[in-house]
């Protein structure tokens, strides 16, 4: 469960990503975020 604005809660299913999908997400992410910048290097 995650809590959203105004206290609403949603259940989110887990998903599995391939290594290539993770690579694409990292390469197209916001490099101002530490984790994305690390992955891009």
C-alpha cells in the first residue's frame, strides 16, 4: 500500500523489468537525481 495525497491509499502490484528496460529507464531519467546520475556513469 502507498499513501497518496489527502490520505488516500492505493495497492500497487510489483512488476519485473528486464535488464534492458532498467538500462533504458536509467539512460532517460533525470540526471539531477543521485541514483540516475550514478547509473548513467
